C-alpha cells in the first residue's frame, strides 16, 4: 500500500542522513543531518501510528519533537559560541 511505500522511502532517507552524520565533513553538516534525521523519524512514527491506528506513536512523535528542538538549539549555541550554558 502507499503507507508501506512511504515507510520504505523514509527509512531510505534516514539511512542517507545517518551516512551524512557519520561522514561530515563539517560539524554543521552533521547538525543539519541530525535535524533532518529526527524529523524523518517523526514522520516514520506518524506513518506507523496511521498503519496501526495507535495513539502511542503520535505521543512519541511529540516527545521527539520537543527533544529534537532542544538539541538543535543546544548544538547551534555550541557551534556558535563553544559553550551551551553561559
């Protein structure tokens, strides 16, 4: 079905983002790949929730969104200033 195809494409995208995180070449590339990785992971969880008709996946997606945003801000501050907490 179309959900299966979407899940396969999202898994492929996550594999490519993981490759970018491991290979770099710069720290900024790794941070952008990490952001894309967690957003794609959220989309994968949403498709799993639609497929299984379970709200648990949607709640997990909200938690990942909150943690992903916080980590993006922390990594951005670290790359700009060299410290997270002032």
